[in-house]
DNA sequence: GATCATGATGTAAACGTTTACATCGCTTCG
DNA sequence: CGAAGCGATGTAAACGTTTACATCATGATC
């Protein structure tokens, strides 16, 4: 008992037809109350559980949404999935996750294998270009892209305001009195990294500091940040601030500078991007740009559900989520407009750039 | 085109029967090579993608495993899912996640909704007692429990060696010369917390230090650790070491002690449990017990697959995963047997307790 | 009392696959 | 030449649901 109990079995036990069982289970209207409870009782007693595969086949609804992710490592994806799950759960949707697609072939296989298992797809993948999607996704399957290069796809796209965040952070550093601001870049070709670099460059340009720009190569890893930190000593004059394209590199850099006995932020300021949990616990606490990752996930799912309910209805297909500068102590004394009060180490002040996203 | 293309359509286009299409697609043996390629070409051209719901219905295989988790917050579940995903991917299995089951009813609903969608289940839930499982799971569905109170269920169970880890850490502290060792406990009734407490108590007992035991209440949160750290000043004589039941509390405690200008580890040692990523970045780097979370996930999945392939075959149904003490600097000078060399801040020495799990 | 609307229930088709079995044509061998 | 064997292919049933439609009893209406 348990497995293998079908509507048929329940029908026989209750002395009715399968149709009645189905109706009772799905709470249809035209039923004698007496029959309904009898059927329900039988189902309960027999530990009947509907087979969702069969149900999906006929209703063409799986109540499941799929997520295609490049990786599952680290706080970023953890948060992203959490945001998605939260929103999905609220709507009674299941979550099918697929990750670690090293190459386009794997990504394609992942896309195809979702066929018939999901009602919609949330996609974040470096390989998710329009042609791959076209070839491996039925036209009728709703999907939302996350963090892709926006605008070029027929799918709605959500992304982080990397440019705006980096611009704001650069301005903040300038407002703190820093002039020779170096940047540690992300891996070549990485879209997020490139946008952050652009924000940094424009921030300097707006202040007439283009000639001060110094860019170190980086790979988004702690090690590459550490290397950049050592590299930095070759510069004369030495920069008075370093802006890393993500927090892990900022932390690596921080350690490299401390190994050479530089005081942070007195001798040199260090700031990052992402606001991973670790950021507030290092010494000194890291000033950074907060990205509301869970919000990205939640928004993407919300957008997807809209698409599922009314395909192609929503006009604005592309959306950019705001970031915010989080001032802690690693950026030094602040005299800029953002500096409302001395910020606590452990309970940082969040400075909204645009409209802040809702808190999780 | 794309969606709605069925075997029937492909069959018509290729001028064969649906059976042949199915055979071609699934690579069966008895087929004329010429027919096969013609069918495959047609399928490709029409962008045919099999409907997995229909396939599952007839084959009774979903190639999907479900995970029931209490929550998705934080590094712990991120790592757990990663470990599971890694192992699942290697076997071509999909992952259906379900989380945040506040009460038994939600957990029950989650279990039932997995019916017909998964080939097996990985369950970690405080509500997953035998009777709930019995009522909501078909007898034939393989499942593996993670971190539950072992032994009382008919399902295989995997858990962390909380007791052994805490015991080893307590011994390590004693070996470092500490005597008045306080403990910050987990939330009341939490199984992991209770086991860690027991390990601490036995560790003291073995050294004849039972009279020195001091236990503070905690909730596994940074705040509760902070509170315990303040509480600690009331003790006379003051403890010379604090062992928190998890890292977040250890960190909260660390900050509380520093706020009162105690030097760590000179004035007082602080150690934790879990080895979350933050642990190595705080100042001073935290000595802690490493739990191989991803390994837990991977092992659980491996065990589940074994169960799926040969139900009830494996004799040993319960398994405990080892932990290891990670010596950094927050525990002070070590003269114990574990101390092979002065450990680096950022590249800690791992000290195996039993047999260390494989590295990810 | 015949007609009709109404509400409860049953019958059977449909969803898109896989696969056991039947069929057919060919080769091979006696 | 006919039987047997075999390989390629087609036919149809099965998986467990949902649901359009048919049926049937009941009571109301004229």
C-alpha cells in the first residue's frame, strides 16, 4: 500500500467511478457531499497519493519551474536560489535546479532535459545566447534570463546595476578624499566585471581623474586579489585607494597590504563589490556595494510567473536591479554626501543609490 | 514548432511508426542504420524534444531525486545542496528542492507532492519523524535521512559526528592549557547542539574537570553568542576559554569580548564549530571543528542511489561522518598532540579526528 | 402525467511515451 | 521448394490522470 495505489483502486474501494474520485480529490462542485467524504476517507485510508507525472501529462501543468545555473559555489548562488525558492513556495511552485554547465553542450542538454518537467525556466548561464536558446527551447516555454547581456534576446531579462554601483562607489571614494584610485578587474570577458570597470572609469572621468586610473587584472578569486595587492607596490606614487570588482578580491588584497604593514584605511583604502557576508567580519569591515541577490531571484521568478500567466503581455521586458553602497570602515574618513554618521562595524549603514529593493 | 512536436509528428514526417521513432531516439539495437539516421534527422529538424512526464509515466523513472530541507539560509545548505548536486549530476540525475517547512503539515505536503516526480528522496527535516514519513511516503519510495536522530527509522540515516568533534575540540583546548572552559549551547532540543554539548561535557569529565563546566544558553545566532560573551564577565573566576556550539555564536562572542578589551587568545580563547567560510577571516582566525557539509550531501545521495538500485540491500543503514579540528589562532598556544607547527592564519592546518572525508 | 431542467455519476477519450507482440520479407538450409 | 530463422518494422496496449460528454434519477412545471 502507499505506492501503486491509483484512482482506480480508490474508485473500486469506494464503489464509484474514477471520474468521481478525481472530482472529489480536486474539489469539484457538482458532487454529493456524502459521496465526496466517502471517497476522501477511502483515499486517506489507502494512503493514496496522486501521480504527478500522469497529472502533468494531461493538464500540461507541472507546477514546477526550472533553474539553469552555471555553478552552485558560494554565497551568491545560495542567495539566488533562496530568493527564487521563497517566491516559488509562495505560489506553490516546485524548483528543479540544474547547474555546473561547463560548456554549451551541457547547457543545451540541461535545457532539453527540462522539457515536460517545468512550466517555465529561469536561466543564468554564460552560454545562454539566443541561438542556443532557440535551438533547445520550445517557443512556447516561458523563460526569464538573469544577468545576461540584456536587450538582445526575445526573453525578458533581469540584471544587476553593476555600472551604477561601481559609479557610485567610485564617487564615494572620491568624496572620501581619495584621488589615486586603483581598480582590480574581473576575469576578461565577464559581463559583470566589465560593467563594474566601466562604472569605475566613468566615475573617475566625471571627476576629471581619468589620468589616475590604474587597472590590475583579476579573476574574482581571493588569490588574484592578493596578487594584485602585491603588484600595487610597484606603482609610484602608490594609490591611496583600491576598488576591487568583487569582495573576495578586496579581501585578498587587504591581506596582501597588511602583510606589508600598510594600515587600512589610514595608509590605503580598500573597497569591494557584492557585500558577501564575510565583508562585515574582516578587519577592518569592508565598505562595499551591496547586491540584493535574493531579490534578483525573487524578481526573476515573479517576472516568470507573469510570463507564464499571460505570455508576452508585459511590455517592459528588461529590468535592472539597483545596488547600494554600504559604508563600513575600510574606505576611510568620509566627508561626502553619503556620510551621515560614523558607521558601526557590525551594523553598517546602507546608502541607497536608486530606489532600494525591498528587504528580504 | 518546438513545443508540441511529438513522436507521432516525427513518425509521420519520417514515414515510419512511432515505435521506430522511439527506438531510434533511445538507441535500440535492431534498427536499420539508414532508417535511424533518417528519423534522427527529422527529429533534429523539427526540434523534437521528448516529454519527460509521458516518459516517466510509462518507465516509472523520473531521473530526479527530491530534497526536503528545513531552510535554505546560509552557507550550510548552500554547501549541502552543492554536494548533492555534484553527485547527482555525475549520475545524470536532476534535483528537485523543497524547503522551508515551518511545521509538520508543510513537511507532509512537501513529501506528498514529490509523488511521481522523483525516484528517491533526501530528507533533512526536524519534522521527519517515522510516523510522518510513514503516512506521507509510499513504502516503495527510497529515501535517506540526513542528520536525523539515527537508528529509529526504517530509512538509512547519515549524520555528522557532533559528539566526536566536540569531544576532540574540548581535548584540544585542554591540551592548550585551558582549564576553565565555558560552553555556549545551541537552541533547546536541537539535536546537533545537544550532541556537541555532550561531547564538551565528556571531554571535561575525562580530564577530571567536570566541576569547571559552565554552560551558557544560545540560539546558534551571532546575537546570542554576543549576549553569552557579555554574560561571561559575571563569572568569577572568568573562564579562560569559550567553546561555542557553532561558529556564528563564537564570532558574536568574540566581538563581545573585544568590546570589553579582552585580547584573544591571550586573555581568553574562543573556538567554534562548523568551519563556515567566515571563520578564517575574522580576527583572530577562528579555531573550529570542520564539518564536511558537501560530503554529507554527496554521501547521502550516493547512499540513496544504492538504495534505488537495490532496495534494502545494503546492510549498514546508518552512517556517521567524521569532523576534524581546524587549528587557527583563536585557541591560543597549543602544546597538545595536535600541534605539529604554528598554523598560518589563512591556510589552516586540518587535524583529522577519525578518517578524514575526501576533499571536495 | 409528460416534459424539462438539474444535479450526480459513469464512460471513454486523451495526454506522449515505451514496449510486448505481431507481422512481413528475406535469407538460409534441408 | 518449403520451413525455419531472423532482422526490421508496425500495431496496440499500457502508464495514471483529467474531463467532455452521455446517462440517469429526481423533482419541478405546465
